[in-house]
C-alpha cells in the first residue's frame, strides 16, 4: 500500500551508475557498507554546503543569507516535492530524534492524558525520551511485543484496548528497524489508530531515500527522517512531515521559538504572540544554512536519479550481497528470503561462528575496518527494547546503497571468508 511493488522498479543502467560514482568524491576510499549510519554524499550536496561556507567566509553571514535567500526559501518545497506533500507541512530539525521528540512534546500539551504505544524496535533516543516522560508521570507507556509472525495491526489492536478511557493513544512505529531490515507492513495501522482517536508517528529514517513511499496512503500523522542515511544528505539535519490532521490536533511543542511564533504590539503596552501557520511552529529558528542547502541538494539529487530506479538498484545490490556471503561463508541473513526487505541486512555472527572466541560482531567489524571495509555492529544501543534480554547478541549490519559495486561486494565476501577461516584455527 505504502510502497510501489518491486516488479515496477527498474534498476539504473551501468552508464548511470558509473556517472553517479564519478559524482561521489569519497567513492572508492573505502568499501562502504554502513550507509544505514551515513551514506556517501554526491558532489552537489557537498558543493551546496561548501558554497555556503565560501560565501560566508568571503562576505559574512548576513550578506551570504541575502545571496542564498531564494535557494533557502526552496528548502521546504524541495523536501515536499520528494515526499509529494505540501511545502507548509514540512518542518526541519537538527536530527530525526529531535523531530520525533518535538512532535511528541506537542501531543503532551493536550488536555487529555497521553498513552504512548511504542514498537519494540523503537530507536534508542526515542526510547530514552519515553522512559524519562514515564518517570516524570507525563505518559502511560506500552511497548508492543517483538513478534514478527503476528501482523502489527493485531498486536496494536490488543494494546489499544488497554488505553484508559479519555486518554489519547500516540502510536510510534519505525517503518524499518535499525536492527532488522524487513519493511514493517503498515496496512491498516493508521486506520486503527485514528479509529481510537489517536496519533500515528512514523519513523521513516530507514525508508525515505531507499524507495518510493506514498506518505498519504500511509496515514501517518507525523513522518520523520534524516537525510544523512539513504538520501545521501548532510548530518545535523532532519525533515518531518505533519499531516493536516496533525496540524489541527497537535498543541504547541516544547521549545517554541521565533520560528514558530511572532509578536505584535496590541496598543496596551503589552505584546501579543501569534502562532505561525503550518508546520514551522515545530521547527527551531537556528539551523545551519549550509546544511539546509545541502538537504535541498540531496532531495533534488534523489528525485533526479529517480526513487524507483534507486529502489530497483538497491534490490539487486542487496541480492548480490546476500548471495556472495552465502557462497563465501554459508551465512544467511536474519531477514527471510522473499520478504519485503530493505537494504539493511543483519547477521547473528555469534551464532553463525559459535563457538569461536572471535565471533562477536564488534570484533568482526574492527577486523573489516582495518581492511577499509565499513560495516556496523548494532543491538542494545540502537533498539534497547528489542535487545534487553541477557542472551541478546550484537548483530553485524550491512547497508549497501545503489552505488555499491560488484567489486566492493566481492571484497567484503572475501574478507568475511578469510575471517571465518582464521577464526576456526
């Protein structure tokens, strides 16, 4: 429902991929399989940031702002074009977690008590916010069981039945977990949440930039994502989309500033505060202009490449990675074959290599990094509620992107096979 079917995605051809790699200055410096943390930025993104810094150095911040006024005024519209939503529904933030916290803080200002229903795969920063809010008595909290065999709507329906009468449910779900690469089936989730007069927060950090996504069909009241991952944009930025329903229902957030409000004299010696229309009331005023311009460039670049082509290529690249590692090591990923899988690929190294003392994902990651192959070890510090049991193990996470080459995949598979052989001695 929310994403296009795989069969409609066409991959980029070799000529286009060669051009994209040439347009990526850091491509080839490492074999980069950690795009799920931060991807390699293309030249237009880096040029946008560098161009701002050059002008600020040359003429100072205020004149640089004046010179870039038109481009800065198009940042929200560029992100909106990417998502196919109105420009006034977009708010910027310094991180996806900050955007998420801002949205939730606005929900907490409502007169009704709030009952948050969170996925077990909730990102660690969001989970920390919820723990603090729970400790302070600001929310009731239910964490959904980590049951991938049961549709989300079933576990959610049961949780919603436990919300006290008069309380507002706020449901927070990641579209793709940071520690498991299968895309969450969201069909029916928004309808169920809205039927209980609740709000639906969708963390799309590991989806936007990977594939086409129908924001309207998802029914998300708030959708958020950072550009640094799959959009190949800058760190220190995030985007959030607020639906018309969310804009009507959400109160003012914590930390409202002059971006979201302005003042007028009322003739009595006092001043009147006015709240700005649209999503800008959820946006801080102080954000780096260069990062905003780089975010715009990343959104425009993804649209130019084509999200369907990106998705088609990622699907092919993912398949090549999985097959190469299976051929080299006999390893299979945790994500089931044939499922709606994203570019996140996870391996339970401790189980696959048991009883080797060098079976930890962290140790393996360090060995690969010494060969300029970048991966990630993920677990408790990423999705704590899914890894809270004593026997939970850190995972090896591979996140290739559409520009990942067959040579890089072969290099990774060879390194893994060598590591397995060495560890068996």
